[in-house]
C-alpha cells in the first residue's frame, strides 16, 4: 500500500484492527467502566486531580459518545463526579 506509506508487514497489522461500538459508561462507577472498556479492547483516560479517590466516583460524561464505531485500542475520555 504505497499510497498509505505502509510497508508490506505493516499492512498486515492494519488488517488486524478490530472495530467496536462505544458502550454507554455514564452513570456507573469508574471500576466497572474500566472493566467494560478493557473487555472491548478500549482504553480509558480520566483527568483528575491528584489524591482523588476514584473508587466512589461515577462517570458523568464520555467522549466519544455511545454508539459510535471506533477501532480497538482507542482511548475513551471520561469526566467523573460523585
């Protein structure tokens, strides 16, 4: 695939990418959300101040939103609250 500037062996890696649908993880706790995303091969990123106990926090917002099809390995950005 010279037009994508991919080497032959790299093209095989591209074919192995799995598409997943983003689940709704709002209104559940951080630990459950992490498990759901991990099971789908997705990453989670939370911008939080140091020292905040995440165990009692719930996801209040997520980007991208649920229902969007993305590649596995993509990061879901989350906002949290109590």
